[in-house]
């Protein structure tokens, strides 16, 4: 049973606490610390940033995920790291998770659309895994309600890795048996099973339920180990964090950008420790992708969701699917990206329609954009009043670069 940490209201700076992920501090201590940080923060007399406000407690599921008992287990993270860089998770051993989530590019893909097995192109930008541990749902449309439920979708996607869960179980049995069994217990016997098999294939659907459940459990556990690793990719000691702790000063331009960020209501959606509310909004990115409204039915039908057989806390795991079922305004809505490390990436938005940070902000958040209709669904009401004048664009970009991740590449190079 996972423990919950960091509960209770917190005081945060610039609407976003500069916290190391999952801080293990009592709420009262956090409050005092933030108060001290506030006092230590450099004074900017002319355009003072709104320094602090109360934020509601994040749901515990966003802190330590209750459905993954090994989320913070070091041995699981070590196994997950090896899996993340292993090309044998793809059908022709050409593609690893890291092929599309490249540590050298902030764990995202420098290409607008990723290339999977046999040179196939995907249809959405590969977002980073950085700071994904803060998010309640994964993928642009949130069709996974945890970090661990996501990997099997990439592994079995015919355009991405095109392995099946039966082949995945064999890879684990052959190459990772000892580490796996130490964490999760005995691997199921696979000698009576066909080579390839996943739901929808006759070879799989004809297998006895007990065998299917055993193999599904291996896929879930692979996901849980991957999540334990992904939770260590955090980007939590940026210049912004150092500034909040009073260790460095920001330039006038960066401070102006921070002011713009608040004034133009960016923090309505890009708030919290990862600069994302983890919610879904239609902000009018040009594409015909329906996003969240397509993701919810998939989430509810997903045997790897928090309410399913492989969840380590069924009661807590039911909360997110239940909440998702009642969401409104979901057509054309996509998950708010985390902005930590955004300045080190290329291509922005789910459709990669802009190559630069400046270009994306200028196109989507420009003042008086009035003209362009949203392609699907309706514009999120929270976009009301979001209007960045051209002469503030450089300041905003400078501010976002204070969130550049330090030491990304060396700290997380392939094992
Ligand atoms: C062929 C490229 C490709 C491969 C291989 C790949 N991914 Fe992804 N990844 C993507 C794309 C594209 C998205 C966004 C897809 C979507 O939202 O529909 C994504 C999204 C994600 C997300 C969601 C992040 C968030 O903020 O919600 C995570 C986590 C992730 N991938 C982890 C992995 C892991 C772990 C593996 C290996 C098992 C993997 N990926 C393999 C391309 C890839
Ligand atoms: C109503 C909520 C909302 C507001 C307000 C908002 N954003 Fe966003 N932002 C989003 C969503 C959702 C996306 C992804 C949209 C998509 O791809 O369809 C996004 C995407 C982005 C991206 C691209 C990141 C990436 O990795 O692809 C940047 C940069 C960004 N926003 C910055 C800002 C700035 C700067 C402001 C203020 C001027 C702002 N946002 C205001 C919700 C919001």
C-alpha cells in the first residue's frame, strides 16, 4: 500500500512551487520554508510578481501513485532504466523507448513526428517523460490513468514498437528474469504459449483466461518498473528553482517574462510543480485530432487502468476513471504540457505545428487572435483574456528558459 506524502495546503511561489519531486516534508514545514523563500527572493520593485498563493492539495494519486507499489523502489527503477533503453522491446529490435524520448533532447523527440518500427510515422508529437511523475493521466488524450499503464500501449502499437505482450514476457523471461522475480515473484511458464499474442489476435483470444492474466501481469509489472525509472527523470533544480530558493537572481528580462507569464494567465493551466495542471484544454491548436473525447472511452475500457486487476490499490484506483467519465468540454482538448525543459525541446503542441517556443506562443496566445476558429470542439473558456503582445514574446521565452533542465544528458545516459 503506497504512502501519501506532501498533503495539506501549500504556499507556492509564482503559482508554482520549486520543489524537488515528491517532497517529504510536513505541510507546516513546507509552509514555513516557502515563507522563508518568499522573504529570501530578490526584490523587484517595479513589476512585482505575485509571489504566493494557496494551492489546493494535489490528489494523492499525483504524489505517490497508489496503484503502483514499486513506484519509488530503487531496484524497480534500475530495471526500468534498462528496459527504457532496450531495443528488444520492439519487434525488429530497432526501437527503444529512448529512441523517441531521447535524453539528449530533454527526453522528447526533436522530430515533429516520431519514427517507429519499419520507418512508420506517428500522428502526435512525442512529449517528454521529464517530470511525468507529477501527472494524473498520461498521453496527450490521457487514455492512460497512470504512468505504468502507458508503456504497453507504445510497445504494442503497430506503428511504434509492434511487439506483443507474449513476446514482451519472453524478453523479460530471457533477459531480466532474476531482477523481475526479485521484485514481482515467479515469472509464469510460457512454453505452452504461441510466440506472438495480444488482444484481438486469435492466438491470444483463444488462450485460457488464467494464462492471459498471468501474461498481462508481466506487462503491468514492466510498466511499473518503467514508471519507477521515469519518476527519477525530474528536472527539479533549474535556475527558476534556485531563484525561488534565493540563490540566484534573474535578469530583468527574465523577471519581466515571469510577470508576463502571470499577467497573461498562463498559470491558469501551467501551474503546480511541473507547470501543468494535468488537465485537458482545447486551446485551438490547428488539427482535426479530437484528443480527450477519444481518450476517455479508451481509458474506461483499459484493463490496465487503476480500477483493473493489476492495480495495487483498487479503491484509490477507481477515482480517476470515475472522474474522467464525467469530464466535459473534452473535444479537441489535450493535456497541458509540463513546461520544465520546454526551452530545450523542438516542436510544440500535440500536432507539432510550430517548431519553436516563440513561434508556438506567438501563434496560439497572441493578442486579438480572434480570426482562427478552433478546428474541433470549442475553445476552453479559460483562454478568455489570454493575449500576449508581440513585444513581450522575448521576455516570456527568456523566462521559460529559466526552466531549462540541468545536467539532463550526463545524469541519465544509457546504462
Ligand atoms: C515510436 C516513438 C515512441 C516510442 C518507441 C515510445 N514512445 Fe512514448 N510517446 C510517443 C508519442 C508520439 C507520445 C504521445 C502519444 C499520444 O499522446 O498519443 C508518447 C507519449 C509518452 C508518454 C506520455 C507523457 C505524458 O506527459 O503524458 C510517456 C510516459 C511515454 N511516452 C513513455 C514511453 C515509454 C516508457 C516507452 C517505451 C516502452 C515509449 N514511450 C516508447 C512516442 C514514442
Ligand atoms: C486554458 C489553458 C492554458 C492556458 C491559459 C495556457 N496554456 Fe499553454 N498549453 C495548454 C495546452 C492544453 C497545451 C497543449 C495544447 C495542444 O497541443 O493541443 C499548451 C501548450 C503550451 C506550450 C507547448 C509545450 C509543448 O511542449 O508542446 C507552451 C510553450 C505553452 N503552452 C505556454 C503557454 C504560455 C506562455 C501561456 C500564457 C501566455 C499559456 N501556455 C497559456 C494550456 C494552456
